[in-house]
C-alpha cells in the first residue's frame, strides 16, 4: 500500500551509523592522541570507556512502527458498499415527442469513505444492478487500489438469486465480493442509499429536469456523472480533514 536512504559523510568528517536515534561521530583527528605524561596517567587511572551505546528507544520504536503497520493492514481489509434502486418518476409522452415512461435510479454508497455512485435507467433489473458496478463502482476502486470487502443490498429479486443464472450474483461471485442482505436480523437498514437518493432529489434532479425540454437519459446521465464526481471530491476532502 519505505526506502532506506543511507547518508554518507566524507571520511575526514565522520560516519553515520544507521538504525540509531543518535549520531555518533568518529574523527580521524581524535585518533591521533598525544602521549600522556606519567603524572596524568597516575591521576586518571580509570580505563577509557567504550563509545556511547545506541539509545534503548531504537528497538522499541522500530517494533512499535512494525506493529502499527500490521494493525493498519489488518484493520482495513476493504470497503463495505450499500446498493439499492429507487423509482424516480413516470414521464408521459406528449404527441410524438420522445420520452421515457419510467425512470429508475440505481445507487451505490461506500460506508467507509462516503463516496457514492448513481445511474439512471428506464427499467429495474439484475442487469442494471450489475451495470452500475461494472461501469462505475468497480473501475473507481480498482484505479485507487482499494478492495471491495462486501456489498449490502435489500432482499429483492434484482439482487438475490441463484449464482449460475442470476447476473448480479454471478458478477459478485466472479469478483470474489461477498453479498449480504440489509434486512437480516442484526443488519442495519440501507439508510445510506436512501440518504444519498434524497440528496439527489433535492440538489440535482429538479435543476436537471428544468434544463431539458425533451428528456434524454443520456444527457441526464452526463450531468449526473459530473455532479457525482464533484460530490465525491468533496467527500474525500472531508475524510482527509477528519
């Protein structure tokens, strides 16, 4: 998810001993000791002590750093995602004007970082649930080298089924992502997706609908992608400053 640089000093100045809290300097000039008179030898009979040993905190600090790195890796095996679809609106066709009868919004929210994803579809199905993962979610985490620990969804036919035949279950199985239901006893309700969807209803969709006389899901999705990118950038800033 450290490169050691060994500093070197000229031999006439000193030598840096790596792995120590203190810098021990040995001067060549100090090696040329003068001969002591007999009086000084008698007055100072204590033998010369060995160089100052390394500080005892070196090994303790090294062990502490290694333990912290191990805890960091073990405590962050991946991110937990929540996914759910929502019915947005029904659009009536007027004359020959093109339009879409129903609009559904598929949402995915990362519980750990707060980033979210959204995509509009004319239908709701297991294929649309897979599409947002394959086109938006999985590439985002792959670019950042973050693993997806698990995905939580409601117990709906769009998400649950037999893995060999069900597209959504098959995608998660091949991606080695565990699938958990949010309506199981002890599991939290999927409030993260609901909160994000309400935010879109308030901040994005009203303005997007006013800007288009004829509804186009392609144009709306382009604007939605730009809106979500700005939202995620803000979420990442909050996570770093927290």
